[in-house]
C-alpha cells in the first residue's frame, strides 16, 4: 500500500518543482526584458561647488582719473579735500597766475605791434603801387613792398598764436575736474611748488564711482586653470572679518606677472560696493550651481546596458547616463568647477535628473524581482 502511494507523491513533487522552475525562469526573463536591473543612481541638484583659491589683490574703482598740472607754479588755493564729491568742470585748485598774466599782457602788446606793422606795410605798398602805375619807380620796388606786406601779415598771425598760447597757459592755472567723481587723494598743499617741466605732477586722484569697483587679484599659475569668466566669487577683508562679500569674475588677463619667481595672472572681479566697506583680500568660491556627484561622470556599466556613446560635441567635456523609465540615455555635459566630491554642470542636464552610477546587489524578496518561493540572497548580474 505504501509503494502505491509513493509514486504519485513523487510525480506530484516533480511536477510541482518543474512548475516552480518554469515560473521562476519565465518571471526572470520577463522582468529582465521590461526593466533595468537594480543600480546605484544619483540625482542632479543645485548647491555649492567650491574650490578655495587664496589670492591677494587691490580693490580699485572702475575708472580712476589722475588730475595733474601742465604748468609750473605755486599752489595758491585748494578748494577740495579727501572724499569730496566733485562735478565735471568744478574748480579743484588754483596756481599763482601772476607770471602767466604778465605773459598774456606781453603777448597782447606784441600782437598790437604786429597789427601796427601790418597797417604800415599796407600803406607803403599802396603808395609804391600808385607810383609804379605812373611809371615813377622801378618794378623791383613794388615787389619789395609786396614782400614786406606779406611778412607783416605772417608776423601778425605769429603774434595771434603767441597770445592764444599765453592765454591757454593762464587758463591752465585753474585746475578743474575732468569728470564727475570722488576725491580719492590730494597730493599737494597750499604754497607748494609744482614743476611740470619734465612730467605732469599728480595733484588729485578722482574715482568716478566707488559703489562699483574692481578687484585686481593676482592668481598663481597653479590655480588659474580653475578660474573662468562668469564665476561667482566670495571674499572677505581684514576690516570686516565676519562679513562675506560677493563679486563676479569678468576677465582673466593673459599677461603673466612674475613675483618672487612665481607666475601670476591678473584676474579682474566686479564688485558691488554700495556700502563703501571694501579693502584688499579675497578668496574665490562658486555658489548655487547645478552639480552632480563625481561618480556619475565615471559610471561603470556592463556593455549590454551601456547605450551607444556618440562623439562629444564641441565645448562638452564629459558624459553621464540619464535614467528615464526603463532606459538609459547617454548625455554629453559641459562641466565646470569640481571640489573633489561634486562637479558643476554648466549645460547638458537639468536639476532632478537621475543619473546611473553602476549596478548594485539587492536582497530578494525586497522588491518585485524577489526570489519567489526559495527566498535568500542573490546578486543581480
């Protein structure tokens, strides 16, 4: 009786095992055909990607105008001082004009003499011309009188130019502001003698607008590769240690500067200085950018899952694999600054895109791809 029951039980167990095996096989095939295997992913987000670059430079106005003197003399009066706001054409200082007034008077007298000489030469020429018409004198006397008249006319023009030059020198004794601005420095005092014989002495320095300034920072050649136009910059100054200011890189100059046997490149940073608090000193930091984990730029995927990689377009220097539904899309990206953990993404993807990093090990039974009746752990691929 036991032998008769054993065979049906064995057949039933075998059929059951075959059914379970067939179900597991078909389930695995259908799952692999319709969905990606479990994998590690990261999500692109916005945040800070910072690279600390220590550089020193000077805060300078956008436009600095040096006011000098084209004439030599003694400073007679100064009408502005440090930090005064001036307008274009406003009188800044006066140089003693007595010497130049005398020169103008002398030039004016010489002009009057030249005018009298011209009048006399004209009268003589008219008289000689009349006598020549009556055949009383030779033609050579007419030519001589005409030459004398031309010389008198030329002498008059010379004296006019001399008077204009003397008057211009006198006008230059009044130092005026060439533009609107703020007096940054005053380099002379009343009674001081300025000499303009070799070069124009600097009397004042005017800044057009201190509310907008530039930082002229010297960045070493080891760090200049991380500096690009348009980067946001954070910097602090010793006078305000607990305050952070912001600026933007607008130019990286290619002219190398060698200081202490180290090559530097001058970097220009635009700064909003509405509160007039800034002094030299800065550190650079890019803030609030689209970023991804560096592992997304080095994704390791099996050849069967990796989509075809086309050539990178011009200007793009990286590639990520965007997970959309049950497929991966090879996407070129243009990267910026990296801090070793995250990398700035300038273009190519958007925030909240999910990027594949690599495959992962999963525990069966924890999802739709579980091990069914047999349980336990299994590794996907």
